[in-house]
C-alpha cells in the first residue's frame, strides 16, 4: 500500500475511505507483530469536506482511477503538475467567487479544496 511504503503516520481520507485505511492498519498490525515494529500505524485525518470532486468534472468525486490525468491530484505529483491541474480545473465564466454547489459546482469545488488545505471554513 502507498500508505505503508511511504511510512506515513497520518493519511488524509474522506469518510468513504476510512474502511480502506482500516484494512491497511490491520495489515500493519499483523506485519509488525510478526516481524517487529517496522511500519508506523497510519491514522486517518478526516477533514471538514466529505468528498473532493474531480478537477475535470466537479459533479463526480475525485478518483485515482479517473482516466483523465488532469482530474486528480496525486501524492506523487510534482508542485508544477499540481499547479497545472488546478489551472486547468473546470470552473465557469463568472469571475466572482461564491460557494453554490448546485449552480456552480466547479467554483464550489475549488472553494472546498482551498478550505480543506488551509483549515478555513467554506463560508
């Protein structure tokens, strides 16, 4: 798993991914019990945003299996790749920034991501 190979102690996950992290934690416990304390036990970091949407289609959740390379930010992306993905993110033609997921899903997704990485509130 990426979590263990990176020797991560905390992993940012959405509510829908906690069960996957628990499977990793169980595997780490078994491995460490058998071979000694080698891997740290990763803990979930649950943010205020439940689901981050795709950068290319803000009506669906971001997924590493998305075939569009610009749709997902990966932990292995370089800073330049991340900047490019956000610059190419789908928003709309209005320059005012508002949070309205129903009518402005692209801009609202950017606001949600900004809030998640800065610790600020969406509103």
